């Protein structure tokens, strides 16, 4: 998987391993997420990609221009989750948070044309 880059789609993995069945690839991706080896990233355009995890519970900040993904661990939303659980009657066992914006590199102004 490392030759696929920092993040990759299931389709790219299927293309890299054409001898492996589609269902096997998706089952394996799910298993690798469950054991904490991979995490799923939903890009600004809705594309789902996977990447090796940095470990532990974390979230993603995604550049909506270049697609760069960074992890962050701060997650101070427990009060909000408790309120949602109370209002909906759900017992919340997990959550996912992805933040979108433009990274510092994409925000840099272009140099003037010569």
C-alpha cells in the first residue's frame, strides 16, 4: 500500500492488485480500520480515501485546494455529543470530524509574473 502514496482510494488499491477481488479489498480495508492501521478520509468533494493512521483517536483537516491531509487529536466536543445523545435518545459509540480549508501553501500569493 505504501507505493500508493500518503492517501489512496479503494479503486487505486484494486488497480494495484488486480488479482484480488473487490469484496476482499473492501473487507480488508474495513478490518485495517478496525484494528487502527488505516483511517478513512472524506475529501471536500466527497471522495473517500484511506491513509495509514498516526495512531489513536484523531480527526482530519483537509486542504480543499491541494488535498493535503493532516491529523489533529484535539477533540473538545464531548459536551456536544452528550447533548445530541440526550436529544435523540441515541447511545453514541463513535464520531468522525473532518475540517476543510486551504493549507498555508495554497494560501500563499503567487509571485508576480516577470
